[in-house]
């Protein structure tokens, strides 16, 4: 779990500058913030060549781990925190065996090592925030027992802020920290409980990042998908399946496709009923057939592709046209698939929208009220008209549910297709007599 676990050019460049900057250690001693012993120790390593610092750490590693953490706990000037964080990271760089020197600091002070590092996450300085996140990730990832809530929770909340921010460096460091932490089951559960993290990761993918960031974010989703709760809910909450399909279709790197297909395998294995319908609507079946015909350098990927394809094929074969329709409704991605414009389909199935207390009709009406996509609105308002046309009591049901008013609103929608289908549906709503009884 080396410091290189989280690497970022902004951190590297600024660390170099900070190593050369003087810190007023003598002033701290005069102000009685640093003891004469602490001053003597820090002066031996302050702005010294790496070889000299290394020889000191070989013999006095534990002394210096405690020194850096104690000073970080009591000194809060930005330049001083920067210096101490660089000293800690330098001590750990390429020396994983030194990690216990820092994690064992709790034996002499229960607040060490984590309390001062977590506090520095709140500093109004980007370097301090990101350097402490890097160090916290290394230390927490190496713990051999489950992480304590009071250490993990504030760190994850800070990562949620970073991953949702506009700064590329903050997002880069936060995603790398999450990649490392999500290998731990307790971290997966804790991350899933903070919606801002998943929302931030989804947002990064929606903005079409480069291949490396695409891989790192999808790797985070793959790790999350090992949790049952996540597998059951992630597509419902974040519409992740069509997003991952589009990322895989555009991917040029094999590793991006590999990790997305592995994520799909987890979602199918752990929660088939929650995910297979959305996968079929997102046209993962033809895409998986296309993938299985390609040549791959990694044999594991082919096994995962074949698993996904076989599961989708067996599910597809057992689907009725009404199953297809409800899958499309559940996904929220309505398009002009054949069922919408088939009179036979609506004659046979319009009344099925009333089953389970109008469950499917309510989903259709909700899409009509919440979607911003013209295609979805045009298809949904068309379906509303077909329901009324083929179910004699439909007009009263639709009016009672408030959907007639929404259909009338859509007659003035900016998109001409939406206006057209809204007009046709409103004509049906107005012209059909209400059935009684």
C-alpha cells in the first residue's frame, strides 16, 4: 500500500516546492509550541537531501513517525501542515514497512494517527486536503482490522465533496482513494450510505472522461457491485446500466470493457430481476454478441461476456411483448420500439396497466411528469392516448390521476414531436365518453 497508490502530478510538483520552503521552527519553539527536543529532531530532516533523511529514518523511524504526527496535531499554519504532510509521505514512499510506525502511534496517543490527518482535510488549502487524503488512504488501506466509524466516516464525507467538485485534481485524487478503499467490505457499505459519492462518480462518467479516469470510475462501480444492496438498487437510483453500456461502446481500452462486463456479471448474479430488464432495454444483448466475436488478450473477459450474453438470451426468450414493455417503462428510457405503435398490443394489454393498483400506469404517468427528454415525453404521452383508446374507463382514471392536465401542458412543449403526440392524446381524452359503473 505505497504512497504511489494515489499519484497525481499536482501533488508531486507542489511537494517538490514545499521541500525547499523554510518553516519557522525556531519561532514555534520561542512561542512554546515546539519543545527543544522536537526542534532538534525536526532540524535534522528539514530541507535535507533524501539520502540523509533516509539514513535517519532507518535508525529512528518510530521516533520520527510520532514527531511528525504530534507536530501535525498541534501546528495549524498552512505552510507547516504542508511541510509535515510531505515529510510523512516521503517517509512512506517506497517503504511500506514503515506504515505500522504511523498506525502504531495510537499506542502512545489514541488520537494518532488519524485525528490530525482528518482535521487537515478541512483546511482551506487544496494541497493540504489532497496530501492528507493520499496519506489517509495508504494508512487506512493497510489496517488489518475493520476500520473504525469515527475515522472512516469523516474521510468518506470529505471524498464525497472532492469527487463532486469541479477541480480535476480533486476528482482525480478522490477517485484513486475510493479505488483503494472499496476493496474493503466495510468501506463499500459506508460509501453506498453516502449518496454524494455514487452521484459524483456517475457525473464524472456522464461527462465522458479519458480512458484512465473511465477505467478508475468503472473499477469503483465494479467493487461496489459485490454488495447485495448495491446490486439491487444502483440502476434504479442512478440509471447506471445504459450509462455503462454507452461507456463500453465508446471505449478504446480493453481494460475499460473488461471491468464493465465484470460489473454486469455481478449485477446479474446478485440481482437478476432488478437488472436484466434494464440490460435488455439498453440493448446489451446485441452488444454482448458483438463483444463475444472480438479477439481479447485476456481470456477472463470472454468468459464474463459469454455469461452475460447467455443470461440475457435466456431472459429474452422468455419475455412476452408486455414484459418488454414493462422493462422499458422500468428503465425510464422509452423509445419507438414496435409495441408502442401496435394496435394489437394495446388491445391485448391496455387493461394490464391497471394491475397491482395501476402500478405500470403510475410509472408511465411519473415519467410524463419527471422526464426532460423529448423522446421519452413523446412516447409516454402517446402511450397515454393508447391506454384511453383501448380501455373504456381510461379517461376517468387518467383525469383522476392528474395526467390529463400534464398531457394538455405538453401541447405547448418546445419539441414539435412532443406537441404532436400530446395533441393526439388530448383529442382521445376529450372525445371518448366517460364510462360509468
